[in-house]
């Protein structure tokens, strides 16, 4: 293949000039190969200019991948009925013949997988324009920066990435000139589409990760979690890169908690989808740095984190003016917003849990003429808006963003939080005894009841190590050990566990905004300004501190009964959780010894507490 001839055959003079100005033979070869394989009518190359971003935004509308809404700048995008979330079953690692990957990870032989994906992508761009854009994971011109090249036939994908990531064309040029060539590469093909411009070949939906070449391929899919390469797909590549280079790539938000006398404390948190991750990062009165992905590095002997992204791709269900006032405001004012898989009636979007009456007809993820009671193509009942419906907004449009959210040196981390959806076991907030205790018994033992963010049954209790299980690209044991070893010789953040979903008689014991109290307590603990009680599996707040914080922050009376119901130690459930975890880790061949030791120590503490106080222990009895 003559690379230059191939490029000249499909690129106009402007696009060719942009591409060759990078002076990167790998880029030229990647683009040329995609041309030969996918056979586009023409190729368009963009740089970091606002004009090129505006071109892609308008192209998404012209191609009917997005539809304008009544509010200026707002659009709606619909995915296929069968393509409404990440699909772990078709997302696989391409493993070379001479390598082994943890058997818990979905995988296929590399040569077999490459052959399959190329067959599915061959000719997929016929009668279409191939779009080439450059983006950056992490702040540009820093140690955090990872340049990425996205090839796709979907202007919606590019528009989303323009909102979610930093421009990367100049970063590609800078790193190419410096002789650095470890970039991330993404090639996506929408595949055949229906009259609604949604994918019609769900049977051949594939997302394959070639970690040997730092490349992700996807086909016959539109949902952003499968197509926006820099989202969770890049996280899988970054985890391996971090392993090689001695840093961490995590599925975590970053937020700033504003403490007494102007004190600023930064927390990072790992929560599975629909478990309160974005709403925690967006707590009123605090400041968001990022809501989904974080890179951790040791810089000048400090544990520092950078927001990988520059926007939010959030679940919209239950976003309402009471629980999420900042997001609500952005979603109701002119500006750039992409709604995904909501109901639209007369140019207005509607979603589940928004606190308004929802029309009984409109266009949605099922049909352009949906009506109440309509069944989906699979015969199942449908809802006005999908449970995993989404919104996409820019960080720069958020009123409560931290002023230094894009700090090139990252931000110092005071605390790490692990939280899941748990109806009957864990207290709302607790602190680990040590870094090792937190990583092993809060992060590595994280469980959550499944939601609509992934395909499959909902409400099933699922083990999700560090909320990263779906994105791991190495063995579970090695990943845990990397977290244990990180930043050994510096002051490490405190580790906390949260649970917003504790229930009694089917009702939640906490309000949506009570999490504001939990993070304020964490902030006090980080700085030694609050005492705690030993609950046998961590440290929990004292009643007087919570009573004061609830009054100050929520203007609510937190009663002794509230405290007992929420913070009693449920020892049978905690021991049952340990049973589940020990059974799981018995199948992990490289489980760290620290993990085994921490589980054993936790069991002993809980059994001792049970012998002294009974199965269910009031916090007043500690």
C-alpha cells in the first residue's frame, strides 16, 4: 500500500495538509489503512479549530444523527433499541497467541478477532465521509496527556468527543516532534442504519480492544459508551499504560469539598453507573473537577489527580431541580447539550424522574411515533425515556466547576471513596483503618446491585472491584496490587466507603442530598477535626457530629432513631458479604496476600463484636 497515494485519493488539499503537518508516519498509515478497508467516498480531517468543531456539530444534524430541540443549541440523539448501554458480551480483548489474560476478562484470540472485525468493517464507509479527529485524554502539554486519534463515520461521535475531551491536534504535533509515539487509536463504523438513522445489525455489534497496538475497533453500534473511543474504551488501554509506567488510571470522579475557614479538600470516588457518582461530584455548595475518569500520579511527592475529560456524559434519569440543581439549570438554558434516548414532544425533552408530567406520546428510543403502552420490537413493555437515557454537557458550562479543574499539575487528593448500590448491608459512610484496609475491603470488595447502564438483568448483586471490573485489562490481583503499591513513600489519602441505598421496609433511609453531609464528615476526618467510632469494619461518625452537620447543611433534624437505623452494624450481612468475597478471591490466582490478611482480620473483628454485642449493634453501643 502506497500511503501517500491512498491519502491523496480521498483527502482534499486542506485535509491532506492538516494530516501531513503532524509529520507522523504512524498517523498517516493508520488513516490510509482505514481508507483501504472501509472505502469511504471521501475523508475529512479536523484540527483544534472552533470552525472544525462547528462543522462536525452541524454535520450531525445534517446527517440526522441528531435532531434540533426547541432550546437553542440543544439536540437529541437516538440509539438503536438494542444498543442502549455498554454491552460486555461483545466487548473483548484481542489476546496474542503467546499471552494469557485473566480468565475473568472477556477475550478472543488476536488474529481471530482482527479478522472478524475487519470483515465487519470492510466497505462500511461506502457512500459516507470518513471523519478523522484528534483529542487528548488529560490536560494537554502535561505528564497526564495521552493523545488519541478517532476515525469514524459518525458526526455524533465526533460532536460528543468535542464536548467531552480536550482538543488533541496540537498535542499530537508536539509529541510527534518530541519523538513520542504511544498514542491511542480508535476506528468506529456505524454500520447499516434504519430510516431513523439507528443501527439495524445488532447481531454483529462488536467492540474489540487490541492492547498490543493501543487500538479499539467498534462496529454496528452507536451508543456512546461503545463508540466514543476516549470514554471507557480508552480506560482499558490507560490501565495497562499506567501499569507499565507506575501510575493509576481509575474510574473515579474528582470533586472539591469546601471546608471550614476556606479550606479546600479534593476527593475522588469510584461508583458503578447509576450509584450516585455524578450527583456526588455535583453536590450543591461543593465544586466539581470531573465526574467519571481520573489519572493518579505522584508529582513532587504528592498524590495528585487529573480529570481525564472535559465534559460529562451522565445518566439523566431522576435528574430534577431538587436533587441536581446545577445540571437541571444547564439542561434548561441555551447552550450546547446533547440529549440521548429521552422522549421528545414539541421540541422538549422529557425523562423519567424529572418531577414533571411526561407526555403519553412523542418520539423516543422505540419509535418516532411512540405512544403509552407501546411494546418494543422484542415484545417488552417500553418507557417514555430509556432508563439509561443520557445528557452530554461541557465542564465549562457548569456553574459549580472548580476554578482549577484543568490544573496541568493535577490536584492533591485528600480522600478516596468507594460506593455501590446496597440495600441491606453497609452504613451510609465509614472510614478505612488504613490505605490497605480501604483498598482491600472497600475497593476490592465493592458490590453493587445492577442497573440499566449495562445490558442484562437488573437488581442483581454484582462484584465490581474498584468499580473498574468491566474495564480491567489485566488480572484482578495485579490491579489490586498496583493500587496497594502506589505512592508507598508519601502521605496517602484516607479511604472511605459510602452507601446511599440502604432501605427499610422498601423505603430508602436517606434523602438524595444527604450525601452532602457524608462528604463534609470525610473532609473533617481528613484534617483531624472529627472523632469516630470503631464499627469492626471501619470507623463511623459520632451522633453529635452528624446531628450538627445535618442541621448546618440540610437544615434537617437528624434524630437518634435515624442514627440507629442507618448506622447499626449488620453483622450477619457483613459476614455473608465476606463469605461471597472469599469465595470469589479463591478463584483469583494472584490475589495479594494483603487482601487475604485484610479479609481475615475483618472477619475476626466482626465475630468478636458479635460475641460481645449480638448480631445487630447500635452505634450507641460501640
